[in-house]
């Protein structure tokens, strides 16, 4: 019975990974100065994976989504930079959410919602800024000849503002998902045990 439950859980996570790929097609730019930076809501599929299987759900759904996306679309000059950054962003955003929901069960929901929004947004901005500075931009400028001389200035003007806005969008989506989805999962007995007593009122 337990093995059957594990198989069902992994199948759900695989389906969510595929949904993440589909959701990524509905992306849109938000900064006129950088139309190549786009927001999508595929991370919400990763969040649902977390609600089903905790941190493992985050890693599995994000990996499936980004692996499929890399296979379908490739990477910049053959490098899986975008896939790596996408996977890292999902883990950095939602691991704190897991610990907040799992550890602060008796804390007021509104406080948890604010705390989750802050950790998601700050984690996204900081992690993407660091990866761009030390990994992505050096590869872009060296291999792809991107005309960027001032990494720090570019991050302050483009990368950080974009991820700040993206973090705000995803924080709103995160709150909505956490208020709605756990009740649906409880009815199907597929919610992660640590969230079984989660209250959002």
C-alpha cells in the first residue's frame, strides 16, 4: 500500500513537471529595457509539488520542468544556464516557504504570509544577482559576446529590478495557491504530512 502511494506521488510530481513546461509557454516581459527577461508562472507547479511531497517535491518538479525545457529549447551556446538558474530560483524561493509552513504551525497566518513573501522575493533577488554576476554574465560576455562591461551596474539596473517584480508576482500567486490547494489535496489524501494541519485564516 505504501509503495503504491509512493508511485502515485511520483506520478503526480511528474505531471506537475510537465505542467510547469506548459505554463512556461505563457510568459511575458515586464521591463521595456530588457524584453528578453520574462515572467511565467511555472514555479506555481513547483509550489504544488512542495505541498504534495515537501522539499523533495520542489526538487523533483523543478528538475523535470527544467530538464524537459532544456531538451526542447536547448541553452545559450549549448550551456544550460537558463535551466540551472530556473532550478536554483525555485529551490531558493520555496525551501524557506516549506520551513515556515512546517515549523511555524502556531503562528498567525497573516504573519506567515508576509514572511513567506519576503523570503521568496529576497531569496530570488539575491540568488539571481549572485548567479548572474559570477556565472551567467561572464559566460554571456565571453562566449556570446554580450556587450556588458559593468556587471554590477547591469545587475542593479536590470537583473535586481526584474527579479523584485517577479518575486512580488510569485508571492501573490504563492499565497493564493497555499490558501486553495491544500484543502483539495487533503480530500485526496495527497498532502505532505507537515502541512496537514495548515490553517490559512
